[in-house]
C-alpha cells in the first residue's frame, strides 16, 4: 500500500470516529430480562392496591 493511500485511510478512520462521537445517541440503554421482570412485578403491585381500594 503506498504512503498516500495509507495516510488517507488513517485520516478517514479518525474522521469517522470523531463524527460517531458527535452523533446523537438514540439507542435506549439495555435492560436485562431480570430487571424487566422486576419492573413488571412492581407495576402490577402498584396497580393492584389502587384498584382494591
């Protein structure tokens, strides 16, 4: 690989990384299956006492 191509490849990679850091993070954080079950149980418990009253 010639010198110019190698330098351009490195510069493009660095620019791509910089743009990725600046891009907004739209992805939601991961919630494990156990945590989802706990949240569902808590939601059920919160809903059941209010309906019994």
